[in-house]
């Protein structure tokens, strides 16, 4: 169960990759750059969601 605390950082890595991909596509004039930024935004949202969920789960276990 300890590895689940670190998997949330995978979402940040995906976000960085897709932001880089979006900027590269934007500079090349590719039409699909908004999709990369959308995926990056979703990855950032998932990072904070998982972080909050993990903290809530840990707090609940400490009370018991």
C-alpha cells in the first residue's frame, strides 16, 4: 500500500510531458495542440485529487 503514495507523482510527469508536447505542436502549427493541453490539465487535476484522497484515507486510518 506504500507505493500508492508515490503513484500520484506519475500524473505530474504526464502533465509535464503533455505540456511540452503541446508547446512543441503549437510552435509547429499543428492543429492538435489543444488536446495535449487538455490532457495535461486532466493530469494536474488527477494529481491533486489523488493527493487529497490519500490524505483523507490516511487521516481516517489514524483515527481508528
